[in-house]
């Protein structure tokens, strides 16, 4: 099974970093976010990746050229770069970089790489800015079991601030530091999709989170795999710092998940 990773957006909410690199290239520890995402999948024996580049895509290319210089095989055809190499965990990985346009929307990027999925019945699909201790094997099995077109991973994000409970007047009767959010489930990415979902994407300006997901839901073809563990996007500088602190302290829940 292949994995499509979105890595072409502007990342404007993290402009402190993204003015010089795409968001998936922002580092957690010594490795960029995209490395961590790929490791989540490769630890579940999924080792073929299609990376949808756009904004400053050359930075991603330079990373693969330099980081895996010693054991890399590179092939360029029709402006598509293909890499084959072994990572530090001795996984034999295949990576394809595709320029999907600077201003293309999320659905449009997926449609642009659809030819690379023509021999696949199903594939994984995720954003290039979030990590979690997702059990990818269970997610895929969940998708196969319900036999619908699409599965997304539903997550409940941690609240950003401490929660207060009041008694009489201004008396605080309970304080919880950074509890779970309001209980709402949100789209955490980490999809498993049948290739036929691509027909729901009209063109470059189609947002995957817009009409395609709405239409799949309307037709009862979208299921949610509820993930009760850790999940966190890197939307802001605060998120980046928190993820780096977890990594530095050896408490990164997404590391070596099997």
C-alpha cells in the first residue's frame, strides 16, 4: 500500500518558520516533520510514499538528496523524482516527489498524483503537519472491514488552557491543567481511501475537506476510526515548541509505534 502526503501548502500560521521552508520540513528534534510521519507508516511496514510538493518544494528535494546521499538511488522522469534508499531503521523506502503546484488545494494535489495510484485499490493519505501514535495497521483493517470508500482518523485534541469549575461566586472548586478539548471529535487526517474517491475531486481548486468529504458523508461512504491516543498538529510556533519538548524529553508518543 502507498501513502500520499500533502506537503505543498503555505503554512501561513507558522510564518516564523515557513517563510524559508514548507511546513513538513520544520524540525522536531534533528529531523523534519515529514521524516516523523514517514516513520509512523514504515513502522507498520508501509514503505512507499508519494509526496505532493508545492510551496518551496525544492527544500524537500534537497533534504532527500543530502540526507540519504550515501545509499540513495534517484531517478528523474517527467519532472517526477523517485528515490529508493534505506533509512536509519533499515527500512527500504521508496519515495516519489511530485510538483503539484504552488496554489493547488488539498484535493487538487491528490488528483494530480492519481496516475501514480492507478494500480492501487486502496491507499493511505495524510497531511504533512501532524503526528500521533496512530495504529496504522488497525486503521487499515478498520477500513477493509466496513467496505466503504473512505476512512478518516477522528481525534480529540487537548485543550490549550487549564479548565476552571466555579462554585459560589468566584470560588474555583476545580482546576484541570490542559484537559481534553470540549469532547468534540475532529478530522485528524490519517485517511485510508479507495482510489475511486478521486472522482469526487473536480480540479486544482477543490479542497479535500470541502465537497469530496461532504459528498462521501452524504452517500454514507465515510467512516471514522476513533483514535483515543495522542495526536497533535503543528499549526503554530507553540505547537512546534511543545512537540520538540516531548521529543527532547524522550516522551514523544509517536516514536517507533508498531
